[in-house]
C-alpha cells in the first residue's frame, strides 16, 4: 500500500456553517422528526454524496441546489428534508429499522436521481473483505473524486467510537448499524489503513481493520 493520503479534491468535503459552528457534512440529529433523528443516517449519506457530486461535476448539478461546498446549515437542512422524502427509513409503526440493505438503498437513490433526470452508475464492492481489497476499492473511488458510502451492521468494534469534534470536543458515539460517507484514506504511523468518514456532522477517523473484522453485514458503494 502506498504511504500517502488519498482524499477528495474538496478536503473540507461539505462545509456547513451555522453562526460560529462548522460541520463536515450533514447530521441526522438536525431533523425535526424523531424517527429521522434516530435512523436517517442513510438519508444523510445520500444527501452528502448528491451534494458533493453536484458541486464538483456539471453533469450532476441538478442533484442539489448548491454550487459551492460551503453551505448554510438551514439551507442544508431544507435539502436534507427533500432527500428524506425519497430516501426514508423503513417504518414499522412507531419503530424505524433504517434502510437495512444495499438493494433497498439503491432503489431509493434511483427514485431521486430519476426524478432529477440524472443518470448515475453505481459501483458496488463485491470482493472478499480484506485490507488490500477494501483499500484499493476506496482508493479507486477517491482518486475519481467520488465519496464512498459504507454500511456496517452488528459490529461490536464500532459500538463505541471516540473522536474529536470540529470544535475540539471529545465525543464517543455508536457507529454500528450505521451508514457513513468515506472521504479520505491514509496509512497511520503503524502503516495501517485508516479512513476518514463524515458522520454526525463531523470528520471521524476509523481504522479500516475495525470495519473488516467485525460486522454481520457490511457493504460499500459509490456513484459515478
């Protein structure tokens, strides 16, 4: 594996501002709906990806109303609500199970892109989950300036992830049963692959091995 950082061209990804606060992509916690706050992580992964594609490629500009990656939080929340109508978690009464499969997620994604009259191709990771395979898949997407969407479920190694927020606060959150957006890939000082992801509105680093070793089901996809 090469010893360098592979990142999207916009290193601050989707830079969302709210007075003196700034965020690295959206957060499901901003939704006013209780069930959305609990389970709309796939909605956010899709919104972040659509927005990034729209501001970096003229071909995809109809995917979002934005032309620059610095966006006011209230404007981005309105956009999240629009995406939520298409990429909505599955509800069973008052219970939400999120979007549990990649096939269901793709179906909802194409419902939105077809409505916007945008043709997207998707590339699913379909190899063995090894460090080499996952590294080169993510590298291939990021070098094309395409974020990677990751789903992981039932992974005890991701139930308690410590990270530092954009305003230097120490936090700990559950990243299990969760959709994430991969924006960066690098090797740490031990020469172990590490990904940066957008989740909960923050940039978080995760060792790739934590994702590969655990989890009953995991999936990766990017759109081009």
